[in-house]
DNA sequence: GTCTTTTCTTGAACTCGATTAAGTTTTGGC
DNA sequence: GCCAAAACTTAATCGAGTTCAAGAAAAGAC
C-alpha cells in the first residue's frame, strides 16, 4: 500500500495524518488471474489502484467478440468513471490478466476522503488529465499508423509486457485480428 | 458568460461570491474564423470554455496532412491539458472553424481560482471524467464500425453540425479520406 | 460580377487487413 | 504424465477504404 502513498505524493503534498486516513479508508485486495473487478451491466462501485499485476478493460462488440480498450498496469488506477460517478450500468468488463494486488477506493468512501483531504480531489483531476491525454494519443496511433507499425511501436515500448500477456489480447488492443499478428511476427523472424 | 456559470452550477454548488470571483478572473474573448487558440510547438496557456461556435483540435500527421482528433462545441472546454499542466510544447492546433466566443481561463489564474473556490477543482475533475469517457467511446466507434457506419451515426447524432463544417473535416474526424466520404454520400442519394 | 482559392466528386488501380478453415503448439488441471 | 482446452500459425480468398489524378462546383476576395 506504500506504493499508493508514494504515487499520490508525486502529485500533491500529503501530511502524515492524511496518509493514515487514506490507508484506513482503503482496502487492500488480492485478485486471482481471470477474476473480475467489474462486469458489463453491473454498476461500478470502486476505483482500483493497481499495486501489482495487469488488468484488461474490454467489452463485447457487435459481432460478439471481446474488444480490449485499455490495459491497466502497476501504478495506474482502473475503473469505469462513467458508471462509477453516474451510478449507471457499465458497458465494460475489468478482468485480471494475471494474479494481482489492488488498493480499493469504494465510491461511498471517496466523497468522505475528498472532504477530509481536498488535495485528493486535485490528485484525481491530475490523474484524469493524464489518462485523457493518453487516450487522445491512443486515437492518434490508430489513425496514423498501420497495424504493423502499431505492433512494432508497442513491442518497443513494452517489450517485457509482450511476454506476460497472450498475443490475442495484444492484437485486440491494437485493433486487429490474432491471425494478422501471426503474419507480422512470421515476417520479422 | 452566464452560460459558463450555468454550466458549472450543473456540477457543483456556487455561492454568489464564487460567481463574482469567477467572472472577475476570466476573460471574455471573441475569436474569428480560422483564428488559432493554440499552435503546435507552442506551450498552451489557457483552458477555453466555448460560449458559442465550433473549434477543431488537429495535428499534422506523418504524411503531412491534418488529422482532426476533436471538435469543441458550445458548452465544452477545449485545451491541451498535457501542455497546459506540464508546461511543454503542444502537438496540437486548436482553430476556430467559424466565428466564436470563448471564456478564457489562464493557467496562472487557474491555481488562484482553485485556491479560492475548491469546488472548481471538483468541477474540473468531473468534466475530465466525462471527457475521458467520451474519448473511450470514440475509440469504440473506430474499432466497432465501418467508415460508412460511423458517418451515418455521426450524421444522425449531429445533423445540423454537418451543415456547418466542411466535409473534409468530418472525414478527417471520422478517420477516412474526403474521397471516401464523397462515395458514401453518392451511394445514399 | 469575375477571378482565385477552397471544397467536393468520380473512376481506376491497388493494398491492408478480415474472414474462413484448417492444422500445430502450449498450457493447465487432476 | 496425460488429456482437454487455450493459444498460435498458415494460406487462400475477399472487401473496405486508399491513392492518384483530373475535373466540377462553391465560396470568398476585390
């Protein structure tokens, strides 16, 4: 849980008392591989800080196949903000790709925490700015580069990550079929 | 400027004094067609609330052509948060598509405003959540639907908007060529 | 009003990546 | 260690959308 405190401290100043309040109001939770933090049609009840592990956020598209829109890794928050804040059913699944540990911030506790520590409201504003910018960047990659280029870019940026998750998930995240990914890899070797 | 106050009030409670502070610290500005609020390589200095008009946020891609990643319309904020917050050169242009009016929140004033009115920090957190969710939704559309489907979806959602902006901008936003858009339209009629 | 610039259209050739339908390899449960 | 399930590969065919090039129409400028 110290990783969470360290992360928040990179963005805003916390007193010792603040840190204790945060630790007392958030839950540590272990998540097994393939376990879900959120399922489609359920209302999202918490924001999760990933202490360790990998999560994927996906939905079932028109054709009935899984489409990954986001990977959550160490030191990122993962949730469906739209469902969480507006208390509406989510369109997404959030599932552990490998065994993981998270810090859980329940939505009812969140308000209490913001009231006690206003700096946290700022922290989340900054986190969201970062997430939003990353999402814009993602759209850029989709538009600017071919599937092959996106794959090389991704594998250069996260080489170790590529080893940890199944290829069909990478293909889904990058927006093409597993068959096409096979073809790209065959070309290279 | 009352539209801005009305908008903020939809998300958080403001006292009369708060409203006065906001109005006193923000600038009203008229923007002519084709004028820029931000250019690539410049550091973004403000967040703009669109009172009236349409803006496009775009960049120059690898091949040297303009790629629109976002349209800003009435009652939305538009800026490059990454550049604004981290004080780094922007990758984007923000340009008025038609004559417009904006409320300007300078980055130096922003901190002052947050200090005086903590509710605003919350307001921007909520705005960003919404923008982030919209961006995710955008990625979904790109992955799930064909160019033709995206066009019909867009034209059903914003029929009047379609009349106001050149078609090549719509094509760029939807992620295909103007030629292809022409073909889609030819089919329909 | 005419002239220039901007925007839109049309058609032919081409390409990236999807689809389908095998077969192969790897992983995990017991 | 064995078997089933999950993950990956290969190859042929097909289609959505690009590219290039040229011309038509619309919108500003003076």
